[in-house]
């Protein structure tokens, strides 16, 4: 068998490679932006976090943190239920407004560029404020 025939890229192989390349950003984002922090939060929830000068230490406590949150802490359950109810109410409203704003800003009309600038100003200013707060945090 010829080496060139062995590594020949057919149309089917191009489709397969294209599929992998197309899903690669999602896969990497899922692993680094969701899966790793999720596993780390599960590990933290099963341990007691002890802060020290050199960082933190973990002392395994098992399911005690869950027992404490559900059975001992009197405010956890009410706060949790309020958070879930707020999410059920707020999420559809935010999605509806976002869709409405996207449809409006995507239509052609005079001054569309100005409307887009005004609409996105809070995002730009918010990023500047966060950056200033982080810089002040490093100085002190």
C-alpha cells in the first residue's frame, strides 16, 4: 500500500474533520469554562475550606455541608426558594426584552447606529467600572 493512498483525504473524511473543527470551540469552552469549575465546586462542597497565608487547605467533611445547609441553617431554605422563584419570574422577562431589543435594533431605520450606541453604553461603562475596581483592589 502506498503512503499517499493511506493518508488520502476523501470528501467523507473532510466532512468528519470539518465536524470536529466546528464543535471544537464548544467542547473546549465546555471543558474549561463549565466542567472544571463544576468539579472544583463539588470538591469544595465536600470539604471545609480553611484559609491561610499561603492559600487554602481542604479538610474532608463529606456531606456535612449539605446536612448543615438543609437541616441546621434556618435561612438557607427560604433564601433558596426565593432565588428559584425570582429566577422563574425574571428569566422569561429578560429573554423577552432581549429578543425585543434585538429585533428593534436589527431593523433598518434612521439613527440605528445611535440607538445601538445608546443601548450598549451601559455595557461599555460597566466594563470600565469593573476594571477600575480591580485596579484599585491591586493597589490597596
